[in-house]
C-alpha cells in the first residue's frame, strides 16, 4: 500500500491540509481568506459570483467568508452601479496588509511541508504535481480551489 502513488498523495494531502489549517488558524485566519484576498489583489474587484468562480470557492459558502472579511475591515461590498441587484467586492488597505501577512504565513506553511526536500526537489515535485493537475483537469475533473 505504502508504495502506491495514490496512497502517498492522499496521505501527504491530508498532512498538508492539517498544516494549512493549523498554520492559518495560528494567525486568526483560514486558507480561503488568503485565497479571496489574493484574488482581489491579483484580478481586481469582482461580483460575489465572479469571485466565487475565479477562486473555486462555492457560492453557498462564499457569503459567510465575505462576512468574516468584511467584519474585519479587509473587504468592502457595495452595490454594482451597473446592476444594483449584485454586490461588487473590493479589497481595502487593511485587506492588502492582511494579504501580505497571510502570504508570509503561507510561505512558512510551505517550508514546513517541504522541509525534507532541497530546492531542486521542491521544483521537481511542483513540476510533477502541476503536470498531474493539468492532465486531470483536461479530463473533465474539476480542479480544487487554489490555496
């Protein structure tokens, strides 16, 4: 069993998930906070539906996540001037600062996960995982959201 790549990936993914959850919890955040804030920085303001689609975050869970971020002052929701039935989400200055803090925490998490690997092995692992991810994405299997 321990020699099956699928088993090894599953076990490592479970460990990575714990590291991500615990790592972000240590700074009062969740992984999806980082994902949503980074998307707003990288891709700009968006409607709730568009933000959910581009981050892979399910719309039924998105409102609660946005409520958390808005309550903390990291995002702002305002009616879309073109369609007042929907909200446009923008990141605040505090949200940009928080995203930088979370990026630093994400780097720490990656260091913990990849600790036994040298730089060349890390690049090789990332390349191989990317290749697998892209292959299976082309097979019609929906990708999981990015961290």
